[in-house]
C-alpha cells in the first residue's frame, strides 16, 4: 500500500474514518460482505501475506465464538428452530444476527489493523498536533506502545538465549522464572526509556508557546481528487441509509428493503469507497507498467 500511504494524511484519515464508521453501523448483509472483503484486501496490501496467517489463527476462531454465543443468549425472533436445554428457543433470526455481528466484529478489527499500518504517529501528530498537542502525543505513543514493546521483548529473549539463560525445554517453574526475568528487564527498560523520552521532549521545546513544527506533507491536486472521491461516495451512502434505501432488520423477523436500481447504485458506491486503496495501487501499477514499456 505504498501509493496510498504517500497521500496526504488527511486523505488517509478521512478514508479510515468513513469505512470504519460505516462498518460499525451498517448491518445489511451486502454491506457486511463488501466491507469484509475490502478490509481483507486492504490488510493484505498494508501488512502482506502474514495477515492471512493472523486471520486464520485469531480472527476465524473469534468469528466462530461470537457466532455461537449470540444465539445462545439472544432468543428473539419468530422462526423457532429448536429449544435449548435451558428451555429457551433457538431462532433463525438470532443465528443470522449472530453471524452478521461476528462478521462486523472481525471486519472492524481488520480495518483497524490496516489503520495502524497506514496512520503512523507522525501523521497523527501532524493532523492534531496544533489542535490537541497533548492528546495527539498520548495517542501516538499508545499506537507505538504494542509493536515497540513486542520488539524489545524479542530482543531480550534472544539475548537470554545467547547466554544460555532461556531454557524453553525445562519445566513449568523454570519457564515462569525465565518469563519473570524478561518482564523485569522490560520494566527496567521502559522506565529508562520514559526518562529519555521526557528529556528529549524537554530539549526539543515541547510545551513552549509559539513552537514551530516541521512537516513534510504537501497537499496536491491528487489529494484533493481523492478527498472529493471519499466525500461524494460517503455522502451517497449516508443518503441511502437516512432514507431507508439499504435498511435491513433481523428482529422480529428477517426483513429487507426491496432491491432497486437505486439501492444497487448505493451498494456500488459503498464498494468503490471501501476499495479505494486497491484502486489507487492498481492505477499506479498500470501507469508504471506503461512507462516501463516505453523505455
């Protein structure tokens, strides 16, 4: 996702704000399917093939678990399929709603996975640094917290293996002691890092009035075009939602608005909005291929 990352941070933020917000609100099966497929494609573009392994190991079990839990606790619906041992009914509507809510859950998580890759701490500080400097700093540090500390834990574990202190094949007690040693080293490192960060911020004049900030981002006509693209399709999708053109209900029975050319156009607009990074990457790849062919 190199070309999409190169766009202005405002374009990246507006895109993820729209797709994540819509993914949390829209429960229509077509919208869920579109958002889920596009989220997976964007995740593969942003992270690579290792995202497929992550989805199979963590996301798929979470999907199954959430899909099974919902009909167990929700007994609404008029189509009764069976009765649970507790005496509560198992309804077709609750099963459909459980599957849909599970898809929505993993879709939102997948979108945030791409968000963390594209929206870096520099972009967050650039977008909100002048408006909310303290909040933007805290948010950027929180986003860096997990990957940075995971990398440091790997370094400490490799260092302990190098001196023969990491005995992974030993008993449970030895492994617990080894984990506590790694945790102790991590706490020491984090405290030292906090002091260094505070000193660095003080030396750079953080908190002073009229402090300038360097920015390497420039707003170009291409950025304006993609912002207009996001606004037009988002507004069209919101129009369809407000006027009930793409409504879908699960309770008390499954009911959807009639399929019309207007609803089909709204679903198409939603697809074009969600697939925007893929369009950008494909467009740039075709242009680069055309330029190479002329050499």
